[in-house]
C-alpha cells in the first residue's frame, strides 16, 4: 500500500479511470452484439441502424482512450464488411 499522499491519489485516479474505461468497453460490446443479433435475424435495416450506433460507440471509446484508435477503425471495418457480405448474399 502506498504511503505517500500523491501515490494514494494516483491509485484512486487509476481506479476511477479503470471503471470508466470498463463501462465504455462494455457499451461497445453491447452495441456490437446488437448489430450481430440484427444481422443474424437478416434484418438489414436494423443492422444498418445498429452499425451506425456501433460506429458512435467505437469512436467515443477511442476518443476517450478506452481503446486504441486503430482498434476502433479495425472493428468498424470488419463490421461494415460483414454487413456488406450479408447484403450481397441477399441481393
């Protein structure tokens, strides 16, 4: 356990930031899961809306530093690719 006042403060700050990042990552995973559910139901309109929502969540998490910006870009690209693949198969 830290004895120095500044070290105690840093521990407290780290705990708060860790919790915030955990919440943001959970929101991203939930948004992605909703997109995948819509995709599995072959509901392309709902999947399109869910994808836009995912983009917002991913961008926000990257902006706040919960995930790396390249990770967010990679996930967005893969989700869009999956939607386009389903769209082409249904057409």
